[in-house]
C-alpha cells in the first residue's frame, strides 16, 4: 500500500499540479490508497 501512495505523489510532483496555486504559504499533497477495508494516507 505504501507504493500505491507514492505513485500519485510522484505524479503531482512531475506534472507540477501544485505550482498553479498562488497565494498560499503551504500546500499539502496526499497519496491515498484503499484495499478492502484498509486505507493508507501519505
């Protein structure tokens, strides 16, 4: 599940999705994975 969380975080960084958000002092990027009744947020 850790690897599944890392993939979306890597995509956010490589595609620079957070760079278009101006006027914020801090931006959090999350990777979330689900498997049956388990989840992980990273």
